[in-house]
């Protein structure tokens, strides 16, 4: 953790600073501006940070102070979760080199998503994540798609001690919420031990189309109530270990016969149909306190007059997710490099349209630098207000605070220790047996 960020947290707690647009300008006269922090200072700052249960006002003061001291570029950087799959020569990236270091320090993203290319073994993954965090003033979301079954970036690597969960459908078929909760507990503890703090899971789609090429057994059930119950329990398990949950793919990808990774998908479903089927697991997930909702790149012709994928559609994000469902957590796009977006919009267009529609986080734009610069330009020319950017930054920082990402925790247990714990192994057996 860099001294600047710790200084911002300390300032927020002392409530004794005044600011310019970009930096802390005044602190108590006896303390020099942004002094070097000793290890004792760092520990004092960390132990002083109050958690939500200790008082919402204190949290608010911390977050608002951080935002006031961020440049526009730093604020916009928080709106991105980026992929780092490959080195410049096309080889898999499994460590932080000079090129990646410069990139992260220039663009200061809010998060990184890891893929199979980034995964080698326990020690390498832990080291990669630690090095990524050391380069960020504001701690990163370190995310991964770890659903179980086919979509398991870590669990399918033999050298990594993350349990390969059964497919969601095999758990949902048992209609036993305790099993779903156990999967959240197991995976949450293992991910946290490696340094991962956000899982792009659980899937909240309803498996109503047997010909679906992209969801299938990734969903818990063809029954929306059963699917919703499983989603709720996985969220509960994740939160036990402060893993940020991301339910997906709103407004529902379970009844499509085409894959948005490839191209455009249009669903003509009416609102009555969506309320009775697709929306149920998402509404239950919201009530369970999910940290985020991921949008699908599906054009919803039955409920919106706009010929836009849900990811870029304010009638879906702002009107339904925000206003009707009352969700004030994070709304994250599905990967913007997918065919349904890439074939119809430039990286600049999708980034600007997504934020205007109500997204908080842009996941993996096709050209990460171009998307970043497009948002800077949009704010500078008045197309998007800085206040709108700050609304998303606040939600991002609040989630990082509440999931104990924003302030560093003492070194936790190792993944090897987790896998040697008899209680943990017993939990694993409940859904593998």
C-alpha cells in the first residue's frame, strides 16, 4: 500500500484537512504534508479505520475525503476492471513486469480480472495479486469467474488449491439451500486466502432453454424460485469471507438460443414473463445483499423501445435495476470485448454509452486505453458530468470498504492452511459426496 492512500485514510479519520482539487493541502501544523509512514504508522491507520457497524457517518467521511482528493483520471480509472491475459509478446502473463507496472500506474484501474492465462500455482497467483495491489494507491478489486463446473478459472488448474465445484445445476437439482451455502463458504475462504476479493458469480439465470449454448448447467435450476434460493445462499457464503458477489446476467440469459460472445441476441419477452421467471432470482439476490449485478448484452425488445443491449440501455439499468428494484449496489457490464458489443460499437462508444446508461464498472473493453480516454473526453466536453462519475466511484469505494478491501487486513491464512483444515474438508465433502 502506498503512503498517499494511507495518508488520505488518516486524513479522513482525523477530519482536519482542507483540500485542493487534487491533493491534501493542509494537515495539523505539527505534521508535515504527506509524511513518510513507518510500519507503526501504517498499523495505527489500519487499526483506526472504523467499519460500517461502528457508524455510517465515519464511513461517509472516509469515502468522501478520498473522492475529493482524486483527480478526474483517477476517478475514471476506478470505473474499469481490466484483463491482463497476455504479455506484449503474446505469452501468458503471470507476473508484473515493467510494461504492466507502467500501465497500471498510468491508468489506475479499479480492478483486475484474472483468467486461465494468469494462473500457474498457489505461490505464483498469490505473488501476482500482491504485486498488483502494491502498485495501486486504492486497493483493487481482484476478480475471477469461479462458478464451478465449466467456468472455473482456478479450480480447473491442478497446481492451485481451489476446489473445483460441481456445476450449479447439480447443486440446484438437490434443492438443498445448505449445499449452496457450503459452496459459497468453501469458495469464499479459498479465494480470500489467495487474495481474490470478487467473484463474478453466482449465475442468477434461469435454465429454461435446453438449447442454450452459453448458460445450460451454469444456472441452478429451470425453476426461478429454486434458482433464487441457491443464489441467495451462495451470496451468504461469499460474504462470510468478504468476497464481493456479482449475480449475472441481467435481465436473464437463460432462455436464449444464441451466444452474446458471438453476436447480437434479441429477446421479445414481455414484462409479465420477465417478472414471473427471469427477474425472480435477481430480486432475491438483491434482497440478500448482493454487491453487484452484471448486465447481459441482450436487446430486450419486449420491454424497451430502445434497440440497445441491456448493458447500454438506461431503460434497463436506470429505470428497472435502480428505480424499480431499488438497487444501489454496483452494476457491472459483461465483458465489453464480446461480439454483441464489439461488432456494433467502438470501445469509445460502448464506454460512454454504458456510463450514461447507469453502469458503474466497465469490464474488459476491447481497447482499454481508448475507452479510458473516451470517458475523459466525454467529461471534459460536458457529455457526462463529473458528478455522475463520482456517483459510481462512491459505490465502488463503498463496496471496497464494506468487503474489507479498502483498508488492508492483517495477513490471513494461506491456501495450504485452508486445505489442511479438517472442518474445511468436511464442508467440501457435503457437496462432493
